[in-house]
């Protein structure tokens, strides 16, 4: 690790892309990966004998600068509401999976690739004297980082 100078991944180096397109002026992004394990407790043992893997979950958030005329719906990240409840349901059911990539634009390499992403919640925030922000929470099936790029 003696040769890490100039390799620090920072916000100015980060490009946030969904389905291969830059999503606008990103303000923040989080990625959470959880490997959940369950205690295996048995009769005749005071101690837990094993931690059994039971689930793998990937989730996170993305924040962007609110730009008039550009919303998560217009970008196709979340389904349109529709003219009535039936159309709304169809839009939700037909919502495609997405891919999310965090790229180091200084070295043109993907730092994290997240596949089968569904955007779950979205919101808007604005405070006096501030810039509008849009936020979206997502869940996904799989996350691979730069050490797994060839997989």
C-alpha cells in the first residue's frame, strides 16, 4: 500500500450512472451490503455452535440536485403514476430492473457495479436559502466491486 498517493476515490472522481447514463448532478450515494447470519443454538451447548448464512441484501440511496424538468420519473427510474389506479399498477408491475455503476472517471474504471436494481422510494427536499434535492432509495440483487470486475 505504499503506492496509494493520488488513488483516493473522492466525490469529484465519482460518476454515478444508471443503465449506462449519468443521472445528473449527484450529491451523494450510499451502498450497503448485508450478509445476514443466524445463530445456531442447540440443546446441550451453552455456546452458539455456528452462524449460518441466511440472506444477502444490497441497498442504498442516491441524491441529486433538483433540476426543473428532470425527475426520477422522467428519467425512468421510478414508474409513472398513470391516469388511474389500474394504469399505476401496470406501470409498477412493468417497471424494469436497472443497473447502477459508480465509476472512477479519473481512471475510467468501475468501482462498484450493482445489478437488478429496483428504486423503492423517492422524495424531494428544499430549504430556505438552499438548493433543491431529489433522493431515491433502491434495493438490488447483486453487488460486485472493482476486485471482481472480470466476473
